[in-house]
C-alpha cells in the first residue's frame, strides 16, 4: 500500500507540475519595444538553457525584428520546424485544388492506393481530403501507415500525423512529383525560401543546426529520428526544415493575399473551413492552422515539435503581423513551456517575473520525482539481506507480488493511463522513459531473485 501511495503521489506532483506551466491570457497584438524584447530574449535563452533560437517578426511589407541567439549563427540557419510543416502540405493541396486536380470532398481512394496505407482499404472510400486536412478522418493519433484505420472519432477532431502523411502521398500522386520536389518548386522557390528543404540530406547540406534532447536537465546534441513511411510522423506532417528568414517570407505570403502562389479564397478556406478542437469553441483546426478565439482579435498559429526541435508561428490578420520562433531543443516537461513564456514577450504581453531560476527549479523538482521512482525500485535490493531473514509468510508473499509484479506493470502502463504510448515517451521524453523502464526492470529482476530463493527454501524443507 505504501508503494501504491508513493507512486500515485509522484505522478500527481508531476502532472500538477506540468499543468502550472501553461499560461492562459487574452490580448490583442501590441507592438512591443523590440530593443527591450531583444535584451529579454538574450537573458531568457541563457536562463532557460536554450542552445539556439531564431526569431522573426514581419508585416506584409518588411521585417520588423529578426535575431539569432545562442549557438544559432544567423536567421538563415535551418531548423526542423515540426508540425508547422502541416501548413505547407495544406497549402500544396489547395494549390492542386485550384488547378482542378483535387476535390476536397472526394474520397482519398480516388487519388491513392489506400491498401498501401490503411488496414481496411474500404476506409479510403469514407475519408475525404477535407477530413484529412481537418483531422476529422477518424484515424487515430498514434496510428501509422499500414495499421491506420477509422476509429470512433470519425467526423470529429482528433489530431493525427497519419492524416498529413496521406496528404503527402496524394500530392505525389496527382502532381507526379515527389513531395520534396513539389514544395521546392511551387512553394520554396517562388517565395525565395532559399534555406528550406523537405529532405534530411538537403537540410544537413544547407547547415541544419544541431538539435538537442534533454536528459535530466542537461541538453545533449543528436540527430533527429528522421522519418520514413514506417514512422509515426512523416515529412509532410512534421519534418520540413526552414530558417527564420524563410519563415518570414512564408508568413508574409499569407499577409499579402497569397503572393501569387495561391488565391485569397483558398487561404480563407484554409483558415476558416475549420472544426472545433474544444467544447468551448475557443480553438478551431483548419487545414494546417489553429484559429484561437481567446484573443481580442482572431489569431492563427501552429506549433511544431520533434525529438530535438520546437517551433511556433503566429499570424495576426487584423494587425497584419506574423511571428515565427525556432528552437533547437526539445525539453518536453520543462523547457518547452518556458519557451511559451518567451513567445509571450514577442506577442507584446508582459509576463510576471518569477523569483529564482525557473529552469533549475523545475528540473530539480522533476529530478526529485525521478529519484523517488528509482529509490522505490532500489529499496528492495538494498534490504535484500533483511528480506532473506524474514519468514516468507503469505502476507510477505502478497507484498512481494505487489512490489515486483504489479508495481513494474503500473510503471510501464503509466503513460498509457494518460493516453500516451510508452514508445512516444521514448521519442520525446527519453529521461522519463529510462526512469520507468529501468525501475520496472530492477523491481522485476529482484522479484525473480526472491522467487528463486523462496522456491529453493521450500525444496530444501521438502
């Protein structure tokens, strides 16, 4: 029972810890003092242990602010932009719609051989292109090509990378070009996005900045798990690379009625042909963009997250402002939320100053939670001699079964209990993965040892 209470307490603290980091505000865009903002960003990058960051703020005619921080050498340095890639994929689809090659309400089976990607090929007759764009296809959040199938969420919003992977296949099928060649020819090149790419080789050749994962508060550089067709995410869903200067050009396209590569009518379809994300109708997802209605004016944004990069972009259509923030780190439980605080400065919102170093404080708290879990696993090993001297009564056996069978299972299932598969934890929160798996292994291994001791003692008595 003590083990159960302790484990529950650990996860309660961790969940509350995550929740308190998320800011909630409502405001219109007020042009900030960028000199002051620059000083604040420089301080934040150091305080929050962000390896590198690039920022750009534009209106339809010019760059209002652009700066690189940390180990990012310039605003021309490429980052992987994560799910911000989805807006590029949606834009490509709408270009092909304008050319009459795609109809948004046609089943996707008319464009691709769905048997290559869906578990049940008949699902392709029910899913339309529009449903893929708006995440209402019924395909599940953690599904991949080959095993994807319609779930009970059909017709309702459920964010799923596989939707945009399928859109990438549709683009290739109807255009006759690879996805990377298509976006290069019809999006990157016309918008002078000279440092953007949809292949890993080209990204690296163009100077892709090293990305960092976070291990127990320490950022460590490493390559991303760049996807293929067997991966959970795909390039059209999350692995385009771009730089701040290119993202400025991209956002200006939206502020300039499509800049000749897409019509304003199609942009309006992307923005406003959307579906609610929440019961309060504050957020709507529409074709690669989230419409937020908790501001004083409508704001379109999308964030991005892969194994070792995070990003965010905003469009204030009434104020005529676009903002992009690129970071070469994924610190899922701490740093990513602190980056949200940095973004709030760029949005012209004053943030309440917190005492102490938030990064160190939060990671210290998180590491203490990790340590408690490890101690629960190590405790039986430290006291194994005392255990051997005890009488192995039924009560003791029940305690051991709970400690060495049920508790390891609970640790491994904890991510699933909050709706996240353990393999996703492996990709995005590796330190937590190690804590859970190592602790479960130690508990189980000690239990196996104890079982042999008990069985051996019984055979000796016999």
